[in-house]
C-alpha cells in the first residue's frame, strides 16, 4: 500500500493505491486485484479505506462475480449463464445462447452495464419488436442479466423492468397457422396417396406410411416420433410409449433427450391401420432391428433429420390437390378431428402431452363451440368413412 498527497489550492488531499490479492475469474483465469482511490482528507482516512477494501476483497475473492470491476453486459451475462445452464436442458441452453448471440448481445454486449439506461433498453426492445416475433422473451432474458448485476451490487435498478413495448397487433384473417390442418376427409385422402405412391413402386417403401400414419392417428410431435425405438411399440396390445424426443445439443447437433415436461411422458393407443403399417415397415427392413434401435433413421442408421419428414410431406402433397400444411399441421389435424368428435378437454390434453391445459383449450376455442364428452375417438373409424 502506498499513500501520496497533493495540494489542490490550499487543501491537501490524499491518494491510496495498493495490492489486494489474486483471485480466479469466472473463466478460470488468475487475476490480480488492486485498489486506487483519492480525494481523502487525511492519510488515516486513506488507510482506513484501503483496509476496508482489503477486508471486502478477502471476503469476496471466492466469488469472482462479486469483485468484477465495472463489468460489461457480456461479463455479467457470463455470470448469469453459469448458473442458468445448471437448470435447463441442453436444447434449451442452445436456444437461449442463440437468442443472446443474435439479438441481445449485439444490443448491449460491450457496454458497461451500469451505463445502460432504461431509454436504451426501450430503444432496443422496439427494434426487437420489429424483427422478432417473440420479442418479449428477449426483454425477459435481458432483464435476468440486469437482475444478476443487481445481486452483484453493480446497479441498483433493473432498467429492463421499466420498458414498455406494446404488443404487435395480429390480423387473424391472415393467420396462416389457423389453417394449418386438414379435415378428416382430406387426411384420409392424403394417407391413401401415401399408400398408393409408396406401395406401387418398383421397390415399395413403407417408412413414410409408417411415420405419417403414426403422426396422424396419435397426434404425437415429430420429434417424439423420430426418437421412438422398436421397444417403445407394443404390437400385441397396440400401444406406443413416448419417453424421449429429438432436441439440439449445445453444438447444434441433433440428439435424443428426455421430454421437457411430465405430461409429455405418456402411452398412447395405436389403431389397427397404424400397427399394420409399422409391422409392414419393420418386415421390409434388410436387417432385423433390435429393440433398442430407432424406428426411423437416415441411410447411415443414425437419427433422421427433423427436416426429412418436411420434405416427404411437401413432395406427397404436391401429388394432390390438398392445401399445404406442415408436419406439425398433422398434429393440429388430429386435435381438430378429436374436437369435432366431442373429446373431453382433459383427455385431449393427456393425448397431446400438453403441459398446460390452456394450450389445449386454445384448440377448442379455435375449432369448436360445442360441449364435449370424455372419450378419445378412434381415428381408424373416421378414416374408414
């Protein structure tokens, strides 16, 4: 520690500087912490300030986030991320890191976090509103970083909490998602086309019919279907167990992971038409699959790309006069047919694996106004009509 003084007019003021110690930062690097302040009225006051800083440093040196000097938004983000990543799935972490990389960091990254005002936050949020559909999510994630800065004692108030960004008005008459399903008759037409197209080839294929019947007659998600193994199919009792899904790793590769919510774990009934096509597909395979093998794979026997069913569907719809829908639209189709046939809302929630019944109720509000009974309707009966 070194104390110096200088004269400012007729007044003597003291500066103090000194070495506080070493610590390991959030990235595992060894750093040196020093102290330098001035403007004290006496050498005693300067020494007292240094001693307090030394005690404070010794108390906090095992918590690197707490001793960062005037950190940037990016530096506080790294502190927040270190804890956040412990409580989320790899696919969620991958998505959130992408949100920061492409949207939030370009707005605030290199700025000292204690210089970021609510006006700056408001300005950036308005930009997000113009370019990102779920712009409020960005504001929520940014607010979590500012909240971490509050905990660190770097800022007093969270500027993102003062932001007020109006929702984007939606013209529901142009909402394409609202039309992303077929009627029962259109679905039956599509499945007949799949059977005819793939069954009458020189070398028949049965993977597409197995997948599309599975999606259309259970309402399961695409990622859930692509993660199925043969052990998940109970051919004797006509059941399929869903206990995993396709997601993205932190390096953006497809992986098989557990479902995000408890309700996504479920066992669903398979109708006879779907069981028959799964059996037909299994029988057509060159090598008899093991119970642990994936049902749907790429040519190398690995996880099928989530884009492959999209390409299949697009090609098959091109051979019909049917309106275009997405693979997820088959899930909506299943739900709409169930609603039209008076399924109970709780039964549909369990069938679809919705974590929140509000999601299920939105289907009812959109597709039906009638009161509903309590039994899932057999899809094979509808498709046979």
